[in-house]
C-alpha cells in the first residue's frame, strides 16, 4: 500500500509485503516505510533486492 491513500489500521500506508524463494527455502517479509508513493516503492524494491542478495550469498557462497 504505497499511498498516499488506501491504508487501513491493519494495512497502513507504507506497508510492503514480499517473498523470496530459493529452491525449497521460502522467506516472507512485511515492512512499513515512510515517505511518498515513489519513496515507498523504491525502498520496498531496494529492500527485496538486498534480502535476495544476502540469501543467495549465504546459500551458495563456497569458500
């Protein structure tokens, strides 16, 4: 719910739900960001990409 309207008490403006699946591993996340619509969208996308990178790194990095 990027806003500026449409939020409710249980789903506030700024709420971003995402999931990442790698093989049999599935992780789900719910975050709330402040800012205008574009800022919420950019922060949500950035957060998902950072999490995806960390999951790949931890799952597939071999020393």
